[in-house]
C-alpha cells in the first residue's frame, strides 16, 4: 500500500497557488469577455441576442404575426439555449426593442419597454414582442444550410453559431 501511494504521488507537480489562481482567473475572464460580452463581428450580435432572435424565429413570432408574451419568449431561450437568469435574457430583449437603444430595433415590443429617461420596462409578464421585418431578413435562409449550427449547453438542441444576415 505504501509503495503504491509513493508511485501515485511521484507525478504530482508542485505549483504556486497564487500564480495558479491568477492564471486560471485571467483565462476564465478572457473567455467570458470573448465568448459573451463582445459582439461577433460576423453578425454584430452577442450570444444572448442571437439566441433570443433564433428562439423567436422558431416560435413563429414574425413581424406579421400576433405579439407573444415576453415571458414565453424568455422561457424558450433559457430552456433551450441560454441557461442563465431570466432577467439577463429579458433585459437583452427589452434593449433590442428600444428605439433609443438601437439604431434599428430588431424586436417590436408592445407594452412598457422603458424610456430614454431611465424608466425601466414593465415585468416580462406584462409585455409582448415579435420580430421586426429587419429581423426576418437577418434570419432569412437560416434553414438552408447557410450557417453552422453548434450544440446548445446540454447537447439536446442546436443553435446557429452566427445569423446569416
């Protein structure tokens, strides 16, 4: 038993814990910044925005269809593509509907989506949304093998790496 333990411990390298933590944290923070915080240059969207628009397309909430409850859209996104808090997803949806936040809004919102003066949007159960005509153009031909799809967080669904735009 003692010889076996010696064999197992011979391959263990000694590392400085402070350096190890610093490097690990830096690597993680850079991956978060590159993966989530910066828009992709190919379509100009962050992953959460892309997931919202793709989910709306899958739900059939086009510019000519009836509005759908924002809570339903958010639920679709966090259930299938974005396993983070619902508030982060709803805030992203709200921003995409605000004419004062985006030059060309990609979500057509109905209800209180906030104001330029800093008033926050109503709760997601009180607002409704659908895609704009511009969004439909961004998603045009997505089903014709125009972009690569990648597995979602649990490998049960696929989502576009970028939008065809």
